[in-house]
C-alpha cells in the first residue's frame, strides 16, 4: 500500500510547489482562496486515506505551508 502513497506523493509535490508560488504572492488571505487549493486538498485527502491505513501521520496543509522551504 505504501507504493500507492509514494506514487500519489509525486503529484502532491508538484501541486504543493504550484500552491506555494501563489501563496508566496501574498494575494490570497486564506489557504482556501488559493486557486490550487481544491486540487491539492483532493490529493491530501487521498494520501491521508492511505496513510491512515498504514498507521502513518496525516498530512496537514497548514503544516506543509509552514515547513515549506522556498526554492
């Protein structure tokens, strides 16, 4: 099952990068105002379903934003 999470996480990385480029602009007040939010949230929800089954910690978008290192 972890191979499925690994495959989805590649999409997560791409969408998180795009999300953060919008977030960095400062144009959006709330995370949910970001144009990429719905897509990224769907990926996170799918990953968290799998992660729950594997008894892994959930991914939280707010934590990912806080810990994101700009490139």
